[in-house]
């Protein structure tokens, strides 16, 4: 089902007060993407969003394929089709096999994933659906992730829950 966005996008170049921010976005992303056209309704939020999500995507200690696996799974769980479609090319570029991109849509978690990937998907599902992570699951996660890696994993899950929930609530995308 296609919905009309609940907020009006800002056409780049139409508001002089946004020129500097638009230039920063173009410098970092190559263009003001459709998502950022919506985010420009709140310049401070757009700037913070760009800085935070770029850190999650580009300065993350997780392997790229694992990071993208988490992002795709959150998008599936939150029915954020725009986000899912936007991250498929990144997942493939990071080495995720096409069959795993499709398998991320399956519930329960597909056996096509490695044990570690299944564990990460279980954490992603739990943090997205239930928020609270039971001790036994955390103990299993902690066997593989500590310190920065653990924090980066949890922040990636949390950050893309933020992204997908904003997109879905405002009907941004398709």
C-alpha cells in the first residue's frame, strides 16, 4: 500500500537559510537525497541525523555485512520498506549474499545464517520487539561482543529502529 507522506519535502535550493546545510549534505552524500529533503524541515535534526547515522554506518567496529544485516532486519521488523530497499545495495557491497538478503525477511530466523548471524538477529529481534534483553541472551551475545563492539551492535540496532520508526510514522518512502 502506498501512502502520501505526512510531511512536505523541502526542494533543495529553495530556501537560502538551508544552503549551508544542503552543501554539507551534498559534500558527505553526493546529493540531497529524498530522505534529507524531508529532514530539512528541521535543520538541526537533519544535521544531527546525518552526523549520527554516518557514524553508525561508517565509523562502526562491526563488520559491514553484519551491520547491514542488522539494518535490514530492523527495517523488516518495522515494515520500513524504503529503508530496506535503500540498504540492499550496501548489504551486497559489504559482501552479504543475495540469498541472505532475502532470508532476512523470514520469521523465524532462517537457518541460512551462521550461528553468529542468527544470534545477532535474535538480539535485533528482541531489542526491536521487546526492548528488554533477557540475561541468557545477553550472556550469549557477550561471548562474542564486548566493549566497543557490543556498544556498536546495540547502537546500530537502536539507531535503525529510530530511522525506520520515523520513516514509517511519517510515511516517507514507498
